[in-house]
C-alpha cells in the first residue's frame, strides 16, 4: 500500500521561505509541480496570503518574489520544545515522576473568545477533559498555560494543581487512565504511517536525488510529522504500550533529516537544525 501525502499549499509556501524572508516563485512552482499541485492551486494560495497581508508580491509569474511579513516570519520560527521533549522521552531522558498536572478555568460568557482560546490551548498542549472546565496532562504545562492566560487577559481565571492520586470513576491505574483519556490507537496508527513514509524517503535519499526532489522530501516529511504530532499529548513512555510506534517514527525522521543535510537556505531546514537527534540505531 502506498501512503498518499497531502501537503497543504500554505505549508509549501512557508517551507520555501528563505533566510532573507523571500520565496522564489520559480522554485515554488517547480516544487509544487513535483508534489502534484496545479499552478492554479498555488496561484490562488499566494493570492490569499497576499490579501491577508502575510506576504508582499513583487514581479510577475515565475520570476516573481514573495516577501514574508514580519508577523509571518515570527510564526515560522516554531516552538520546538515539544519535539525536543519527545526525543528526550524516546531516549529515556524524561522519566515520568508520577504526577498529573491539572488545570481548571472559569471564564465568564462576556469573555467567550478568551475562554475558547484558553480551552484550545489546553487541548493543543495535550490536555484531556476530565469534566467541565477541568483538564489533565501528564507533562508540566504550567508555564505555557500561565503565559497563554496572561496574553488572553484572564490570568485570574486559571487554577493549576498537581496530584499523584488521580481517579476517574473506578479507574486509578495510571496506564489505564492514559488509555481511557487519550486516543492511543489512533496516534499509534499515525506514527506507523509516518514510519512507512520515512522508510520510503530514506531509500530515495540513497539514490542521490536532485535539489528539488530533496526539498520535496523535506516538505513531505515535515507535513507528516506535523500531522501526527499536533494531536499527540506526548505521554511518558511509562504510560504507553511498548514498543511505542512514535519512538520508531521519530528515529526514522531523524535519520532522514540527517541524510537531507542543510543544502538549502529555506527556513524549513533551519527549523530542525537545533534538535539533538538521538544516535541512529541499526534498522529493525
């Protein structure tokens, strides 16, 4: 079975932003064509990005240059703390201390946008709902939540606590709780897919692909890694079935990224440049 990779057009544009904040339209259309995107699809995406003020367009056709706005450049510098943390978990450097991290919030209806945004932040950070307004996470998330509540103007609406004695109904065993609260089967299947994709790309990299083909591989890998890690709460290995497919998928991703090197000035490559990838292990 061949896994079909869907690369969002916007992600492709962002991936080709160079260190000076520009995107070469010729490169953009070449890579898009290799991925299977139509010229019209790319043109419409660029038009939307310009209309949103995220890029400024200079020139015409494939000789044009896109200039990323300051806000866009800030957003393209991703917070890689979570990927760092995942690799540290995979290598046994972040053992679970047995504590659950809980957060509760009560934001009035008059501040509904802030309430919704805070809830979205809790979910994005790997929180699972225990009951109305009460969420739990297995990792320390307090600094991120305090910062988010402050930015949203509702710092006094957030309550934080930790506990080593969590019970939900009749379930108190940490492994059972983790299985009940988070969709581990779906996450595992997503990582198995990433492993399959990474294995195929690793084989292609052994065949000396062209610079554009290497960039396509990088974009595809980045898209798949983002897709599977965004919903992942990064549960400690102690709470997961072993061997956990996420560790194998991230190992293969690291091997691919090492094989890709940094032969392009695009920000995409620099996003992962500071990650301490674990040493490669022999193929299993």
